[in-house]
């Protein structure tokens, strides 16, 4: 009898077809899977390919039962999976890092340009029929050359953001849990505490994972440290920023603007945030390139195949002890 795999969402490319060569595969056909259907569909499966939006916790693992051997998360983040519970059950949890590095960093820079050059505002201005011709002071923005970019988090995405910013003639500083002096010398970047970085930066770009130490790390206190002319970019996780505090800061001119690809609750983005003119909002699409999505699908499928065929995959995020 073939081992069974449940995939919670259709994936791009033909990787699922390859999975079907060795396993019985069930792919959820609707856009989003509800909790009740998720619990029902995982019953008795050997592997799960999940999205970041689905909570894979004790209840889900209980429903799957003793057969469950691998949970492959189709994302870099994996805070939606209870890794501690998976450890107890000797279930391998994997993610899809590396393949979306450039895409997310490019998006962070794109959001920066959109806010500072007022691109989204200009687009809306024209679509609303307000543009009557060139004016010297129409939607005047800010250039990026010689501006200070503060990168928070020096993982793969943070490092590529540094590289892109350097190529634009920006001065780059960074904050990370671990200082890397060799990297500093190589890329010409300078380490600072988070407080110092916030005070010095014209643009702050967040590239940290979401965990207990980073949840709500940017709130009222941190926003007040920033320059009134500064811009906040978040392509990391919504929970890293206290959303209500950010809205108040943007309304009150505490900071000049923000570019956001992630939110606390993606199904309920605050109306007050949507109404703001000094914000560019994108629907969690920083990694949404054909190249990245296909590579993510391959990594997730390869991880499931490896575990179910008795091998340890490369991208394991739990079982570290």
C-alpha cells in the first residue's frame, strides 16, 4: 500500500506529478482550506505539505495519527508549525529557504522606492483623473543615494538587501542577534544596536523571522526613535511590528511612510492602514516570482520524498538536539 501525502494547496509546476509516481497524493482543490477540512483530510497521512497560513499543531498531528512522518512547509517561515510537538513525535519539519532570497530582497527595495518616490500615490493620482500636467512641486519624493539603510536581520534576505542597497549608493548599517565582523569588512556595513540603527536610518528594512524575541519588536517606543523623515519596510512577518502603533505613527507624522508586504491578520487588514496615503501595501507577494515559487515547490516535494523514502532532507528546521 502506497504512503499517503496531503497537500493543502495547489502548487505551481509539475512537482506534485513527480510525487504521485511513488505516493498516493491528495491536493486540496479550493483556494483556502478551513480548519475542519484540514483536520479531516490529514487523517492517516504519512506526509503533509502545508502553507504558512495553516496552523499545524497538536490537533492536526493527532488527527493525522502515528503514520505522520514529515511536514513540509511551503515557506521560509515555520512558526505556523508546532515544532516542539513534532519533535516529541519524531516528525520531520522542513521549510523552503534560499530559493526566494533575491525575490524578497528585491521586493523590499521596490517598496522603498515606491514610498520614497511616491510611485503608488502617483499611480492613484492619475487613475483618479487629477493629473493635469507637470508641476515643479507635484508629488515630490526623496532620492536614495547616500541615504542610510538599516537592515534588521542578517540572514540570506538581509544580506542580499545589503548588496542591492550598496549598488544604489546607500550607506548600510545593520542589526542582528549575531555580529559578523568579517561580513562587515567584506560589504562595508556597520553593526549597531537596534536603538542606534533606528535613530540613524533613513530607511529601516525588517528581515527577521517571527519568534518570541521578535514579536512586536517594532512598537511605539521604537517608532519614536526613528527620524520623522524615515520609512519602515516590512517583508518579514506581520507580527514583528505592532500594527496599531505603526498606524498611529504614520497618522501623526512620527515617521514619513511605510512599505508593507505582511500584516498581523492578512484576512483583516485595518481600514485605517488602507486609507493612509503614505503607505504602499502589497498582498504578501515578496516571494512571488515564477522562479521562486517553482523552486519552493521542488524543495517541499523533495523533502517529503526524502523522508518517506527513508532519507533525511536538507532543510530540516526541528530535531536540532
